[in-house]
């Protein structure tokens, strides 16, 4: 199964055989977005156009698999940036049509969960998933990764990675800021500043039990930075980074583990770029162990956007006998799970 991913700023091509990874090529345009402090959709689309054919050729070379040999072509058709998605969808259609292969348009979020099969073997039975990246923050209940996923909760404003990136900017750190905050926070005190934990109060339980909100937290950090500057005090950057990071990771892991307990799930899959965060991993491991829940986190290169995750889901979709997509498959920026 050949998988193509282009929903944001990574052009990914992967080739798998069942749950075996044969090729995993990712070309990122992140460097081109640095000076804008975030992903610029038009820049991302153009970068996909340039990177797609070289990435495909690299994947064939790495695996020794020729396009003639693949059984099917899978592609992310949403959610994501429309222009970026269109490049991958057009490439996948061209390959499917030219080489007479079935085409499978797949959901990016489901692929983030399915990729763990390449690392830890088949996902059996019901699991929960916490997906946290620059573009998404969701808790999913997964009964079947190919066709039965329930969105339990999501961010109502900024994504978790986006919050890391915006706060990093406030602290004068480069984009993408998550890894920088993680590094600096290691020298700070996570209890130094009591930043807000949004949507965790009793009054939020009815409507936003499993949802997240990070924009108020970002504003709280901003106000704190301004207050310190006005008072003429030097900002304790490590303490701010550690306290902010703690607030994000505390809420993410608390809700994810509570969702597992509430829905009688004993396995939690974690994916997305923020899964690299050391505090998130610490809390996830600690809380999952206390609750008797197994956590599955694929290795970093598979957590962030890539084509292998699409191929992994594609292989599962074929295995379960689902029908292919038609060649007029649209890119759908708001595709639901
Ligand atoms: O999954 P990803 O590569 O791309 C998408 O956004 O889809 O995730 C990138 C996000 C960025 O916001 C980045 O700041 C964040 O993941 N990130 C981290 C860490 N490493 C990457 N956030 C917190 N701690 C990290 N160590
Ligand atoms: Zn993603």
C-alpha cells in the first residue's frame, strides 16, 4: 500500500505491507514558514508540488517497491488545508489512473491512530486516542479505525501545538516553539505560576467534558509577560515555560485518561507532534499506570505527519474489505472522523 500525506506542511510518502513499514519519506516545508511564525497555506501548497515527485521516487528507491507492484494508493483527503490536500489527492489520482490501481481517500485523524500498528502491532478492540499537534487536539473513541470513530472532544479554539508555538513567540523563541519550550522548561519550576486550566470546572462538565481550550491560557501567559515587563522585572523564562507546559499537559492527559475510564477503554494511543513533549509523556505514563491503562505512543517520526500513517490505514481499510473511492474524490478541509 502506497500512502500519500499533504494536509499541512509535510509532504509524506510511505509504503507498507500490512503492518510492516517498507518506506517512510517526509519532506517538510517548516523552514519556509519560520519567518511567518506559522504555516502559510499557499507556501505549503507550492512546497508540496515541488516535493511530491522526489518523495515518491525516494520511497520507491528506499523500499525497492515499484509503483507497478503496489496493490493500491491511499491518500489523506481531509481534514487539513484545502490547497495542500489537493496536491496529494491529485498525485494519488494520477498514480491510480495511470497504473490502474484502486484509490482510497482517507481521514488524517484516523491515520494518526492507525500508524501505531506499524510500531506496536494490530489495534484490537476499542481504544481511545489523544491527538495533539499544531493543527489538532482531539480525544477519539475508536471502535474500528476504518469506519467507527467517535469524536469525544476537541479544542474549541487553539490546538495544543499552536498554543506552544504562540507562547514560544511571546517568549522570543523560534517557530515551531514546542521543542524549545520543552527544553527550556526542564530548568523551570512547573508550579511557579498558576496558569488557568480551561474547561475543567464543574460547570463545564455538561457541554465541554472532553473539550479543550488553550487561547485563554495563551492570553494569561501574555498578561504575565506584560506585567513583569511593566514592573521592570526580568522574566523567569524557564518558570513561565514550565508552568505553561504543565497547564497544557495536565489538562490533556487528565481528560484523556478520564475518557478511557468513563468509556471502559484500557488502551490509549497518543499521536501528533506534541506527543514528543516530555511533560506530556510523564503525565501520560504516570496517570495511565495509576488507572491501569496501557499507552501506545508511536516513535516520533511516525507521530508527526507522514505518508506511512496513511498507508497503514489504507492497508487496514483493504483488509476489512471496504470499497475504494472514486476518481472524483474531493479534498475536504473539514472532513469529520
Ligand atoms: O504533528 P506535527 O508535526 O504537525 C502538525 O501540526 O500537524 O506537530 C507540530 C506541532 C508544533 O506545534 C510543535 O510546536 C509541536 O508539534 N511540538 C511540540 C514538541 N515537539 C513538537 N510541542 C511540545 N513539546 C514538544 N517537544
Ligand atoms: Zn496531523
